[in-house]
C-alpha cells in the first residue's frame, strides 16, 4: 500500500490529493442536501412530455440568453459531478438527472422521461416527495 501511495505522490502532490478529498466530501454532503430540495420543489408534471415548458418566456431576450447560458453551464457542472459520483460517494444518477434537466439540447425531454421512468429512480424520487407531502411525479404513458 505504501508503494501505491508513493507512486501516486510522484504524479500528484499531497496538497492536491488533500484538496480533492475535501472537495469530494463537500460535494457528497452538498448533494445529499441540494438534490432532494430540488426534486421536491419540482411540479408533479415536470417530467411529463405532454406538458410544455417555457423557461423565462416573458423576459427580455438579453436576459433570457444570459440566463440560458448560465443554466447550461450549471447543468454541465451537475452532469459532470453526477458522473464522478458514479465512482465516488454521492447520488450520481439523481445529480446527472438534475444536470440534464438544466441543460438544453434536442431530445432532452425524452431522455429525462426515459431516466425518470426507470422504476427504481422514480421510486426514490417519489419517496423523497412523499416525505415532504408532495404529490408523486406524473409521466406520459409509454408508447
């Protein structure tokens, strides 16, 4: 084990390893707090592909554009953090779902519906919502 640690130290300084460990712990605790808060506050029909979603529809075009850029950047951060949490401690799939929900790309609504439609993930989300007396998520019926 000491040989492995010495090999890693050759490539990555100890300060960086400590920083990554602290960042991982903060990310883990942050995901345990933020993800349930976000999922509980969503409308019950948020992932229903039959319900249209218009983000900042009635705002000035410059404000809408800057908001879309910021929203997509935050979505990318959540998606990458969620991917990392597949291998590190944290709620990887839920974090990736939040990231995808924040991003804008063709086919996003169908991808969200497919992810949320997985019985295990839908059960976890609806379990969180039930604890906060929120109605379960509704999804469009399958093909």
